[in-house]
C-alpha cells in the first residue's frame, strides 16, 4: 500500500529561516542546511527515477503515484539518511525550509497527475530532471533560495551554468578533486552575502538511456545524446542561500 504524506501550512517561519546564521565567516549551520536541501532534492529525483516504469505504463490510468506518496517516500529516505524528521523538530530553525521543499515536490507531482495517469500513452516526459527543475522553481518562489540542476551539457536554458557554476564544474572535472566532494563558498550576489554550494553528480546506468552512447543519436525525448559513460561527471546540484 502506498504511504501518504500530509503537508501542513508552511507560511509561518519560512521567511525567518531563509536568512540563516552568517556573520563570522561561513557558518556550519548554513553549509549543513544547503547539504540537507540537496539531499531532499536528490531523494525526490530518486523516487521519480525508480517509478519511471509505472509512470510510463500505458495500461494503467490511476496509478496512485500522487504527491502525497512521493512526499512520504522523500521524508522516509531523508529520515533514514540524516536521522532528522523536520515534521517533529519544531525547534529546528531549518525545519520550515525542509518542509517547504518537500511541499514543492509534492505540488509538482500533484499538478502532473493528468499526464502521469493518462492511459494509452507510454512515455510521459515526467523525468527526474523535469521534476527537479519544477521543484526548484517552486521552492524559490516560496523561500528565495535558488536550487537547480546545472551541467556543461545542459538541455534546459534555465539549467545553463553561470560563471561561478562553470568554474566549479571545471574543478569537479579535474582528476585532482576528490570524487563526490561538494564545493561551497561565501560570496556576494547583487551586493548581498550568500552561501553558494554545488554537489557533483555522476552518470548512473539509468541516465544513459537518454544521455549515453552513441553521442548525437536522438533519445526518447527527441534530444541528442551526450555520449556519457557510467561514472563520469554529469553535472551538479547548485544552491544559493541568502546570509546575514
């Protein structure tokens, strides 16, 4: 039976949580918050990826793959990975942010129900990358925190790396950089202090159907494959958090 997740109102407390603890250098709390938000987005993408066969099953209409189900799965995975349950940590300053991202992921799945449940159609186009992009956009509108996928091989214009992201992607591609290690920096955007963090992502076997060989061949979405190999750098999750 599918587990379900019920979101509560998140309006109160989110804005207060956005401006995190800055001041003397790069505070551990800000880095930890960025890491946890990235983990939540990764958890959501994993749920979408693992259920692609169900999403694309043309023989089923109402699949039960709802926003509540996805949010419940995300929360379960997040709790197991971090031992943090935002719904039960009212005193945790970042809890409102964590729940706002889960709520954003839930809303993206809910608004896609007509596509997900359309019978007689196989490929729905509801992919992990699409889910992540839309979730990040909703989360930004709620909190002012930017969370996106980026890559030198970006497909969606909004995923194009900016100068900072391009430089960090080059660092990740350097063999001297420890594989899997994120990069974070306190910097300024438009005259305001922010924390920027990027977490590298590597091509998994499931990515190669659309992004693998042969390079240049059209994939199921109609886009040209990049020719990635399993384990190669595919891109990164990038996050920008305002600081005091």
